C-alpha cells in the first residue's frame, strides 16, 4: 500500500479549528471520545459502517488520538500521480486526527514522527490499489470559554485514504481494506 506524508503550515494552507461547526449549523464537531453514541450523528459514519468502526476505535477512551472531522466521496477524477493504480475511479475519505494529550498537540516534532511511523508501517502492507496520505496541518484549539479569538495554535493530522478500481464497488472495497489497514497501524503505533 502506498503511503506518504507532507507538512503544510504556510499562511495560505488550510488549517483546522477545533471544535468546529458549519456556519449554517448543519454539521459540527461531536466529541465521540466522551460520548461514543454520537458517532450515529455523523452522516458518513451511518452510510459507511467501516468508517463508523474506525471513528469508534480511534476515539476509544484509552486511545491517544481523537477525531475532529471526516468526509467520504467517490470520484472519476484522478491526479497524474494516481495513474500508477491503473484504475478509472476512486473512493476517498479523510479524517482529521489530533492527540488527546494537550501537550502533544503543540509539538510539530511529535506529529512528524507519528506520520513517519504510520507511513513506514503501511508501506509494509501488501501491494494493492489503495493509498494513504497524511498532512500535518496547523490547528487552532479553542478554549472552553468559547471566545473565537481565544485559542492555542498547535497541529493536527489529516489522514486521506483512497481505494482505486474500475467500478465504484471495486474502489469502495479497496478503500474498506485500506481504512482497516490504517486502523490497525494506528493501534499498533499507539502500543509502542
């Protein structure tokens, strides 16, 4: 399985805000670590039980990570670097991850080391038409008082998982396998 990472901290690069909510209030952050049943409020998790399982495992009480946001989509638009998979479409997801420990959220070194370990572990998985990409981003952790201007600047990880195929069903099947491989890799790294 292909796995790679990047660090995107430029002034024009996307950043995560946590907790977050859509301007129209239609979607928002759910604290699944403290309230596991809230995973049922996430549309993507209801539509894809494998994603629900992933979110539940990563947000388990003793696990060192939490999730902030996720999305899934199907696309027939492939980037030139994805042509190596010889596929005509892909199924993709992303999940924004952050460390539960507040001090780790502020360490760029810990984030880079973490994604390097994940990539090394995933690259040992069997060759398949799937890939994972991790992006270390800036994250603004808002304080409990809720004032939007009162936040701490730290980091988070956006984990993209893609499955490729010639049909949507084939791409989805490969995405499911790749997501499970990522879940297992995260569990293995957390035990080290």
